[in-house]
């Protein structure tokens, strides 16, 4: 059975080396500055950096609003999860989820999409 697979492996190994070399040459020709006729430009960021004191939700008001909202949403989810779990009360699971989500969101702050 090894004799049958050996010619196939030799054929694909030789082909793979040729293909790899050809692709590497194409990539090198594409990436070289001489081929495009211009010098490579540094990458620009998509959005300018925002300051923390910006009034568009990135300050303390936006952080607190995000913490309260995430605490409420995850508190309800924790309460519902407590209904499904044995040996865990739904009230204690909801309060724990609310507290953990509020503290985590208060420390971490809102994501970029929340303030836009």
C-alpha cells in the first residue's frame, strides 16, 4: 500500500515547491516599492483618538450610565439563570450578577460603540 501512495506524494511535493516559489515571487513583486512607482505610506488609523474628558459619553456620566445599564441587564439575566440552577437562589444570583456587572463596567468603562 505504501508503493501506491509514494508516487502521488512525490508529484504533489514537487508541485507544491514550484507553486510556493511562484507565489513568493508574485508577492515580492507586488510589495516592492519599485513596482508601484510610489513609496509605501504608513497606515493611518480609521478614527482619531478621543480624549477621556470628551463630552460625548466617554466621561464619568457615560461610564456611570453604562455601568447602571449593564448591571440591570445582567442582573435580570442572573435572576433568570438562578431560576434554572438547582441549589442557587434566583434572588442571590441576580444580586450577584448585578453587583459584578456594575463594578466591572464602572472600572472598565463603556466600549467605543456606546459613546458614538
